[in-house]
C-alpha cells in the first residue's frame, strides 16, 4: 500500500468566456485562474470584473497600434504576422499576459480591503511589490507587442 491516497479534485467551476470584440481574442477566466494561480476565494464575479477592467486597459493602450493593423487588412490580432511559440502567435500570448497580469494586480489590491489582523497586515504589506511586478509585467507585454523598448532614459 502506498503512503498517500489520490483524492478526486473538485471539478473546475464553469466560468463563461469573456467576448472581446472582433479583433482581440476572447478571454477565458478558467485559463486566467490556472495561469495566474487565482484561488477559489476570488468569486467568479470578482475575477470577471478584474478581467474586464484588464481588457479595457490593455485595449486602450493598444488602440493606435491595432488601428494600424486593421487598416492594413488584418481582421484579427491572430492575423498579425508574428513568431509562434508552442504553436501559438507570440502576440496572442503577450496580449493574454498583459490582460492577465493587470487583472491579477487589481485582484491583489482589492483583496487587501478586508479588515485584517496585525499579522495579516504584515502579510498584505509584503504583497505591495508583487502588485508593482504584475503591473510591470503587463507593461512589458504591451511594449513587446508595440515593438518598443522597455526602458526610457533621458539626460538631464
């Protein structure tokens, strides 16, 4: 007999895909939860709200870039020429990363609004750098899509 037992995991909660217009890819909340390690403590409604806010933010940041591709006849982001990694366009992967990381940052910030103990506050304070890192990751993904550098340096 082995030293452990297999327990059937609870089935993943069904969460409807978020339609994202004709040009950008739809967003799968289940994939978001898996890739960003978003626990079940985050309700589907709250996760969806954060994802929609992320979509709005990223789509706004890419508005001019996307308009250029649309005017050149590209019907969707998937049609924009790009390298592929793991069988998928790098641009699609970067877009999803941008949306997912900005949504995760919003969730981390919002879950700090609960009344917490002193020990919980210390743990929450440790989350601050991760919010900044998530927002940085989103910005890096967007800048990679735009084909611009990640750092701006000015001489004074």
